[in-house]
């Protein structure tokens, strides 16, 4: 049986997760999808679809989808679903796991790496984060969970962008990009996004692409900051927020440099010494793992003509050999770290010391 792709759907209350899930569970899209809910309740999917009184926790819907609630824990629910699929009792092609509005998707993602039985049945495709444009500024300022969800994302959908001014949406996208430069962002309307843009995103693939412009973060501190200052305070409404207090110290940074979830990029043209790099990464993951949300690199390692692709979530990391470096391709290593208050200088100097 081939591996079943899994999408983790996360996002704050009101961001449109329910709208998206409802469409998955009712629309005639021709795909058989199992939706795993963290909880049944008013705020999730209306009870006209789900009668939670039934003893059976797996409900077969007429468009071929399945909805089920997490029993004791995610692991046993997934293993039960895979078992029923193997026995031909259930028919589904993929799984969507909805995390509660306040959940940290990290441990959910780790389940797919740490647990052999789960890893033999499922393949984690991507973490999708929905952000509500209307309330995002407040949520990101006040709730670390909202910032973490952004840091974990492989893809960010911004909902309700039609309810706010364009420059506010631009400022929000700019802020999100600082927190997580590896996740593409798209504005979507009321959850109406083509399912092809939700599934098979391969965000956890160890592929040889690292889609970030490493100069984005560098130049932003200098060139663009003044240009954007006007956006963030155009309404004058956020200025008194404590997270913006550092704003006027004359650095020309805009407020979201105060977010605790940030990203930075390491680049080098020299090759890495594999043993040194392994020791260093092992050490920092030991200390900072809980605050390291996602990290990914395409690296030039001594001793191989192929790219080494590396990625991790919290304390779990893995690497893989990618394609060979092209004959006239510049062998530049690039690694992006996304985390909570990570000591950038320790990381960058440490990486530097692992070069040959």
C-alpha cells in the first residue's frame, strides 16, 4: 500500500479553517479524504454534518469523505484509520488533520517521524497555516501560538483580505515573510481555494529547492525599512501597543522586528566538514530544539559531489543526498532557521566554524 499523504491544517480561531474543512467534507471534489478533528463541537463543523451522539467516531459522508475525531491520541486514531484502510473497511486517499486554534503543530508533525508504525503508513505532506487578515495584527502581537503557527507553515493562506485596506495586507505579508521566508503566501477568499493548492505541496519533501531570497532579510533592515514605516502606522491604531514600543528608537526597523518568531539565513561558499556540522547541529538542537520551529538547508559537504538536503522540526532532523552539483553551478550552502528568540550570532558563528 503506498503511503497516505497527510496535511496538517492550523490557524487561529476565525481564520477560515472550518470553511475550508466544510468544503472538503461536502463538496463534490471527487477525492476521498479523511478529516481528523481534534474535537467535535460547535466551533468546528456544524452538527448538521456530524451527529456527535453516535457511538461510532468515524462518520462516512456522502461525497466519499470520512470525518473522525481523535480518540485517545492522534497516534492511535491514525493507526486505526490505516488499519481499517488495509482491511478494506474504509476507503480514503489522504488525511487532513485539523489542530485546535491554539495548538502547536510541532508535536503533530513529529508524530510522523518518530513513530515507525505511523511512518510506514503515512507521509507528511505539509503544514498549512490560515491567517485572518482582519485580526492578524492583534493575534500575532498578543498570542505566541499564532506566531508559532506562522513559523511552522509550509504554505500560508491569508483569509478575509477583502475586509482590510490593501496597505494593511501588504504590511501583514511583509511581517509574515520576516517570520517565515520559506512559506509562500496567498490571499484567499472565505476558504475558497482550489484543493489542488491545498494538497501535494510537498513541504516536507527533502527537495533541493530552498525558495527564499537570502537577500530579502539582509537588505530589509536597511533599504526598505523607511519605505514601510508608513504602512504599519498609517491608521495610528497599533502604535501604542507594547510590542511596538521599540519602534521609534530611530533604528528604522518596522515593528515586526519585535516578533519573537524570526528567521535568518546562513550562506557560505566553502564546504562543510560533515563531522563538525553534525556535532554543532546536535548541540544546538539539544539546547534550543523546543524554540527551533523549522530549519532547512541545501548544503555543500566535503566528500560528496551531491547536494545535501537537510531539514528539521524542533529536536528532530534528517538529511538526504540530493542531485549532483552542476558543472558550472556555484556550490553555495544556504540554510534558513525559523524559531523563537534564537541567538542568531551563536548559530551563524557556529555554522561558520564547521566550514573547512
